[in-house]
């Protein structure tokens, strides 16, 4: 009734089927786990990248705002200079116009004086003729009877001459009134001229104040640094002999020179940064390298440039530089022997080999040119 072999085959089939399904289920679970793990890893990476993008975007926004602020400040300074130029040009044109009007008024006055002189001459002539007529009237009655016709003619002439004299007097009175009016106008023009001149003097004083900021900076440096640190009286720059900072032909800063360089630089910068007005006009701090004329130009240019960079790099590592954020102000430049020191026509090679630290003010070149124009006037 029962087939044992068949039951055994079916049992083996179902066992194999169960094993197969268990294996597929295990593979499926592993696949799901791998997908979930990969998803978690990708999500974590995406989150990190998103955070980095947000950080970069914030940095770009801050730098963009800073750049806009700098552009606004620069545009304001340029507008100030343009307004000054326009005011100077406008006032100059007004002065020329006033001078031309004054010349015309002088010519009119001379013409009126000539007319007045002519009228006075005619009046004197008429007075002489009247005297002659009066003398004729003093003749005897016989002569009067004989000369009655002539007398009537003379009387007619006298009436005509009197009328002419009256008209000439009226003309003279009109000319006098006109001359008075012109004199009043001349006084008014002179007052306007004095006002314009005063305005120009005030504007010149304002520009002198702007161009004198460098003198103020140098005076402040001299007062603050005293006798211990020598600065150039014209440019206000610090000067270090190259043999103090570097070995001959070397671009590596001496260790023993770093302490003195740091001390002097910090006092110099503290003076510039502590004054609000000076700091407002401060554009940058330039480190310049200079050599003597020994050797080729390109060699000396490279040497001076590398030494200037070496000094700047050291100064930027100081705590003072990082605390006061002076990095945006710093610049380095090699000048080779283009600015060699010459005494009595002979190059002083020891003095020519040097490092200079100097400040530069905003719009310094433009202010210098305006000052030269004002001094020339």
C-alpha cells in the first residue's frame, strides 16, 4: 500500500528545496545588508560634502562682503578726488569769466570818461560864445539899433546854444548815473571775486591737510620711536644694512638678527596702527630689498627680491602680525641697484646694500600731484 522508496525521494526533494530556499534567503539578507550599509556610507559622505559646501559658501560670502566694502571705500575716495578736480576747474573758469567782465567794465568806464570830457569841452565853448554875446549887448544904444537884426540873430543862436547846453548837461547827468551804476557793479564783481578767491584758499587748505598726512605720520614715528630707532626723514622708512640681516650672497635670515628685527618692526607698526587717522589712510607696508651695482642686474634683482620675501615671511610669523591681521597690508619688492645710495657723485656700496620697510598711503600719488599743482599756482 505504501511505497517506501517514493516517500524517501519526496522527503529528499523537500529537504533539498528547503536548503535551496534557505540559501537564497541568506543571500537575499546579505544583499539587503550590503545595500543598507552602502546607503548609510553614501549618506554620511553626502552629509560631509554638504557641510563642506556650506562652509565654503559662507567663506565666499564673507570674502565677497569684504571686497564690496573695499570697493565702496575706493569709489568714495575716487569721488572725493573727482569732486575736488571739478571744483577747481569750475572755480577757475568762473575767475576767468569775472576777469573778462572786469576788463569790459574798465573799457566802458574809459569810453564814458571820453564822452564826459567831450561834453565839458562843448560846454566851455558855449560859455565862451555866451560871453561874446553879452559883450556885444554892452555896446551903445546906437550900435544896438544898428545891429538889432544881428542881435536878434545872436539871440536866436544863444537860445539854440542854451538848448544844446541843457541837452548836453542832461547827457552828462545820464552818463554820471551810468558811471555810478557801473562802479557799483564793479564793486559787486570785486566782492564776488574775493568770495571765490576765499573759497579757493579754503579748498587749497583742505587739500594741503590731506597731502600733509604723510608729514604727520613721519612726525608721529619720530616721536614714538625716539632716538633708538632711526627712520628716513623724507619717506619715514626703516633701513637695515644687509650684512646685519644676511651673510654675503645669502638669502637666509640670520638667527641673531631676528630679535632686533622683530622689536623694531613691532614698535614701527604699533605707531602706525594705534592712530585711527593714520590707519585709515594706510594702504600697505612694503619690504624692499636693495643691492649695490656689483654683478649683473638680473642676479641682483633676484637676490634683492628673495631677501625681501625672506624678511616679509619672517615678520608674518610673528604673533603681533597675526593678532593685528597685517597680512593684507604686506608686500615685498626687489629693487636691485636701481635706488643705490650716491654721495658726491660716488656710489656708497655699503649703504646701498640694505632692506627698507616703508609705509604707503592711499591715493598718495594723486595727492602728491595735486599738491604740486597748488604750489605751482
